[in-house]
């Protein structure tokens, strides 16, 4: 799984920040690393440094192998919190998506449970 970090001009995109964000995404999405080719993170400061509640944004886009890309967005007071929230949201989305793909037809359902 390749991780790519992009920032707007209002975010100080130093090496330390890039490594931290990459590590956060990699550890949170580690379970899906064989099923995802690329994750792109887009970090931005919505108020251009003026401050304000939840003005930092992280948009994550993941490209599952053989499927259309999926994306999530999370706003928070800090870049760290925005990235953590977006990574957790992406993990939930991927778990739901991959879970549905691996369910087999004819399995238990709410209306018609299988009887042994």
C-alpha cells in the first residue's frame, strides 16, 4: 500500500508531519494493506491560519484493488486529529465494503436463517 500526502499552502508540510501522517494512516489501515494499492491524504487549513473550531481537514482517498476509489473527510481542531479521524472513518468504510464483498449468497439473513 502506497501512501501519498498532499498539503495546501496553509499547512507546514515538513518531513516530521509527513512521516507522522503516513505512520498514522499505515497503522490504522494495516489490516487492508493487501487490498489497497494507494491511499492519498489531502491536508488543508480551511481558515488559512486564522484559527477556529474544526478548521483542519483531512480527505483520504483509497484505491481498493479492482474497485472504484473511495473517499472520506474529517474536520478537527488539529491536523493530527483530522488525520486520525479520517483514517478511522476509512477503516470503517473499508471493513464494511470488504465485508459485503466476501459474504456468500445463501448465507443466514434476518428473515430466513439457515437451519441445520
